[in-house]
């Protein structure tokens, strides 16, 4: 199975109020279609690691390679385009535009990428909404959807450009048990279709159902 992410010897420091090493020699690889969760106590460095992998933070030692491309030392412009093409994000809070419909929200990253016409982007967005059981709500304003529905729309938005990796930062952290299971099953289904997913989570049940768990402690990987 092809490797879609290689992180090698990642070290990260914070300097405020004093120098503090938050990631220590973190090395791991992720295969295509893998559903991986990153767990560990608060402050162990898991969200910092996700932030590095997402290419948002470029101040680190070590190397990150994704989809066969080295991302270390690249310009912000390059990384911004790479992110839009190769990464989908699902956060604890859905960050949908409330006055936009579900469909318009899903279309946004597709329109930004500019690879397809507006009509094609709309068709693709509908296809993603169908995939997660939200097609009937396509024209509804995001503000009129329930929390669980909004998070499903956020997943469809993350999928619109067929990203190499979907990254989730506590993607079920704001949901009740039933909606958490719903989101988990969507992720599981997507992984079964070859979509790579990396999720930082506090939820042991969520992590237990994943293909692989990376556990962190004090900035280091202690199990993978």
C-alpha cells in the first residue's frame, strides 16, 4: 500500500515565556486508506503535531513529506495551494458560514481550488452530501441544521477536492454519543473507500475503532 505521509525526526519548540520542547523526535508514516487516531493527555503535543502536518506551522526541525512531495521549507503560497488540493479539515467546531446553504458551504474549497467549473463543483458537492446522507438538506442554511448535521456537512466540505488526507482535530469533541458514532461510521466508510484519515481525539472508544492508534506522551510517540 502506498505511503501518503512521512514525518521524520520532527522537533518543535515554543519560546514563550521560555524555550520549551513540545515535540521530540517524532517519526511515523501513514498508508493510503488508513484511519489513524492520535491520542494522549492534554499538553502531550498531539494538536501541535497535527498543526505541523497540516502545513499551517512551518517552524520545526525534521521533514514532512506528503503525496510524494517534500513540504519542508516551502513558501506560504505553495503550502496554501497544496493544502487546498491535498488536505481536508474537520474541526471540533464546524466553522460553516451560517447564512450559506449546506451545499454552498461544501462548494467553497472546490471553487477556491478552481480545477472545475462552478457547475461541476456543485455536482461534486451534491455527490459528497449524498455520500454522508445529507442530500435532502443541501439547500438549507447551515444555521438551521442540528450540530450533528453541521458536522456531517463539514466532513463533506473536507472531501470536496478528494484530498490525499482528511485531518480531524477532535472531530467529535462537540457531539453527543449518537452523533459521535454517526461521524465515526462516516469516517470508517470513507477509509474503506481508500480515503486516508488522521484524527486527534480524546475519545477512547473512537480511537479503539480506528485502524491504528498513535499514543503520545510528553512530546514523544510512546506507541504506534
